[in-house]
C-alpha cells in the first residue's frame, strides 16, 4: 500500500500542450455562471498515453478518485470508472495551411492530422491536433479524411483497434495485372495464337482444298478482326500501365479557391421527379466536399417548375429557337445555353455536363475541383459505373460492364498518354472550360446532332485543344429494357457513322475513330469467324494468329474487369460476386446479338432520328 501511495505521488502533471481550457468547449453550465467543468480545482490530474486522442480524457475525468492516503485497496478498486463503449473517431489530414482567426481555432499546417470529435452544422469541426495536442475549431473545407480509428477510453489504457486489413490499392492493381496477362496468355495458347504444338490444319493448302475465291473470302474475314486491334491495345495499356484501383481522390487545394462551376443537366422535361431528386442529391454531394462557388443549371424543353433555390437555374429552350446550322435535339439545347443573352458564365468558368440520371460522388467532385484548379487542359472526362444502388435490369447492367472497362482502359490511356480524343468520348461526366466550349460550339448541323458529344470532341481535337482524364467516378443506370438497349446502340452507331463521314473533320483526326467504327460495323462478319474457323480452318501467319487471339482475349477480359470494378466483393460476398462474373460472361452472346442487330438496323435505317431511352420505366419517346 505504501508503494501504491508513492507511485501516485510520483505522477507529474500533464504537459501544457494537452490542456483543454478553451471556453468554447466547456459544458454549457459554465456559460450560465456555474463552475466550469475544466476548472483545475475540480478536476483530478490524469495522464494521457502517447497516441491517444487528448479529448477522450474528458470522459474519464468525471469519475471521483479516492484520497491518496486511503489504505483500503478494495475501495480503490470499486471506485474505478465503468468501462465505456468503444468510441469512433475520424482522423482528418489538412490539405492547405489554415491561419486561425481567434484563440479558439486551430493553426493548421499542410499535412497536419486532426482527430475530429464533433461536426457542427455550420461546417466547422471540433478536433484535436495530433502535432500539438491542442483542441479547437477548424473549417471542414480544410481537411481530408485519412482513416477511421477505433479507440477505447483511458480505462483500457488507450488501446487502439483498427479495422480488418484490406488489400491496398497497389496490391489490387497487381492482382488485376496478373489476371489480365494470365488470361491473355491462356487464351493465346488455347486458341493457337501461340503455337506450342502442331495443329492438324498447319499443313493444309486452302487453295487446293477450298479454291481461290473462297480462300480469299476466308482470309479477308479473318483480317477484319484486326480492325479492333488499336482500341484493344489502348485498353490493355490503360488497364495495365495506370493503377486501375486508385485511392480516394484528395483535394490539391481549397474548394474556397475554386473557380465558378456550372453543373449543366439537359433534359426533354419528361421526368421532372427524377430531375428534382438527382439535382438535390448532387447539390448535397457538392456541399459535403465543401464546394461553394457553383450552381446547377437545368436545360429543358418543357418547364419543370423546379423550386426556387439560389443553387438552381432552370433554362427553358424556346420552341422557336433555331441554331444557325440547324442543330437538333440535345445539341440544339446545349447550343442555346451558349448564346450571349442566355449564358451567365465567363470564359474561365467551368461546365460539368451530366445526363438527367447521372449522380455525382464526392470523389468525382474532388476530381473536378483538382482539374479546374490545375487549369492545364480545356476538356476532361472520368469514369461512369452502372451497378450502384438498385439494379433495374441485371442483363443490361452486366453487359455495360464492358463500358466501365472501356473508360478505365482506352479512355484513360488516350487522355493521359496523348491528351487527345483519339477514339472520341462520352456525352456525360464531361467537364469543359466555358470559353473553349463556346468556341467549339454544338452548332454543327444535323450530322452533328445524333452523337453530338462525339462530333464536339473531334472538332475540339481539330482546333488543338487538349483533354485529360478526371479521377473519381459518377453513377448512372443501364437501359431498363432490351429494346432501349438496342435503340441506344443503334443511335450511337449511326451518330458515329455521321461523324466519321463528315467532311468537317480531317482524316488525321478521325482515323482511330474510323477504325473503331468499321470494326463495330463489321461485327456480323467478324463474329462469323467463330463458325467459319470450325468448318473451314486456315493456316495463318503466326503474327496474325497472335493478334486475332489477343483481340478476343482482351474483349473477354473487359467484361471480367468491368464486374470487378463495378461490384464490391466485401458488399456482395464471394458467392454473389462470382455469380456476377459468370453473369457478365454469359451476357456476351446477348451483347453480340444486340450489336449485330444494331449494326444491320443502323446501317440501313434512317440516321437522323434521336431515340431517348426510358429513365423511369415508362414508355420511350421517339422524336
């Protein structure tokens, strides 16, 4: 007992840096004239373990200690405070330095770590600075979530329990690279792209066996597969050279310093409830990131009567409006926004183009902010995924997993390696500098109105503008019905066909796009090789065999990667995740059939019709 008393007396007072005497964090009873809870005479001295969050001491200081002269060991054991439940503390990292404006605010330096105890409704956080141990206020826009730390109270000695270990970003990318390369090699060996043994048809003379005319047809059909080689190479390089599973996007500057951003949504006005819901969600997402200098602009053919809000601007396109070159449909609405008497944007402002069903994520907002703050490139685009929240049609969603891989592969590679839209881009999650968009314009006649996004990118490419890939994904929905899925593909094919055959785009700027179009348009012929190779085998040069097998393997892996990127293994579990992989592979025949029908219909049907897919399980609108 004597030793215990001596041990208690040997305690030194806590360092002054760990004092929490800020009046703004004292209990409200102190402000009403009562004795403050943190008055030195009323609070016993308690040590703080290294690495613990100092503010957690406050909870344990309310328990009364026995007198140090007490000899009753049992009483001292009974007086120990009850173990509190584990607390959750978020740890934030400072992005930019923050000079305090009062003694109650924390002075933050870049890279400082702050343990947050309370988030106030006005956007200010209460936390403890790890570097000094001081507790105070700081603005939420000057932070970035680093990780969540699970801590016990001081009664357990400040022990820390971290979440279960998960694969790091680099580990995921390495596993994906091994899977991709392994699948390609296995496919090459299995299909004869890499000859490890002799095949029965190697010594076959096709001219003698089939005759000259049929031999020429068979070889031409085999060569059609190589048309897809450029985009397959870009997809492969984009998926392997750049991390396919990047960490969360981190802001490179304060959102308060960001230029003005206009989030523009174009709609016919047929789904007002969908527009209202998604606008509200996107505004909330921007606010969570700390974005202040922005508006959401709804461009519609029919009045939506959206609620009055300082962040919302509704622009109704007059039915009498006619662009100079006769642009139609969505291009007409986008061009109306650029008219001098309609636009409220300066040349250095930024526009984020979204479809009416597109949902922004916090990562995408941070990516857009970084892109705008950098200001090096006039145009940018990021990843869109289709398997978030409620899945309406599993078949079309799994089929769209190819598009997810296409964004992370070909789109990312062309923008990061060349900063040019070699294969064009999509029409949503488009970020443009307002001045550059005004110069390029959407007024390119009827031929530029079916795939207005594709035509716009080619004109911008021709004018010498540069592009970049924006980290952070957005969410959309796949078509709800097979009919919409077919009509969507048909419109894309017809629109790109009009772009490739437009005299306004020089050949050197649309060469890769033309190769992609012709590889798509010849799908009925190239897919027939599956049957022709079985009944009329051909001895081909080793290089041709290797390239054809590579194209097939890469297209197969695109579906696999799209599922891996779209679905969470931790959320679905191994069984359901594996079923999604099998489901995506099972949709390949469906996708091939749809593409074949879309090609035949698109090539021989009317090309200046704009089909709008259903967004709320209602009947589609054909204009």
